[in-house]
C-alpha cells in the first residue's frame, strides 16, 4: 500500500480467533519512527502474545510482553517517547517501554506493552500514577467498528492470545 506522497505504508495485523479480532493497523512512521520500528520488529516474529482487557486504562486491550525475552537485541530503555500522550483515542496503538525495576512492584522483566485502544475515554493512569505512551500506529478506519466489537468480546471472555504479524 502506498501513501499519497509515495512513501510506503506499513501495516500490521492483530488477530484473535475466539473474539473475531482481525484488524489492520497503519504504522505512524512519520510521527513515531522508533516506536513504529519496534512494533514492526515485533510483528516480524508473527507470534501470539497474552492479552487482557486493561483494568485501569479504560477501553484498552493490553499485551504486556517481556520485551527482553522476545526482542533480546533491542534496548527498550533507548526507545524514545514519541507522539506521546496520556489520553489515547479510539483506534490508537500505544507502546509503553519500561526497563525492569522502573516501577515498584512492576513486572520482573523489561516491559513492552502494546495497548490497543478501541473506544474513547482511554487514559494511562496506573496504580503508580500517570504514564505516557507512544502512539505508533492506528487501526484503519474501516476496521475500527469490528475492532471495538471484538475487544468488547475479549473484555467479556477474559484473557486471550493476540497474534501480531506483518500484513501484506
């Protein structure tokens, strides 16, 4: 797929069969190049990751990934905050990178959290306080309604396994 300026648009597919989630997201290479590249690298693994409906952040499916295990050659501490917000919008894909020990009682691994926000009202308020995420991709407009329906099913069904892959 080509953008109007001639640049190539990279797409990633997020899928989960039980809920019917099957959406494409466009990487925001122009606004968040480092974070978009990190999501692209993750998609290159074509692997499933544990996902759950977030408790604190509103309409979000969160994939808290052990980044140091999945992408051991990436230094998550070196990934800058880009296109940052604490208030993601419907359709935003937010990345949060945090080294082990960033937060008291945090995960025992270097965190790469992929947040799929499917409705308005998202906020990155966590038990340890406000954080910011890098908006590095957006669900394609034509896939947003289906994404919201599937994400609501995930919320009702509990945990799931979401595959992140490069889309053709």
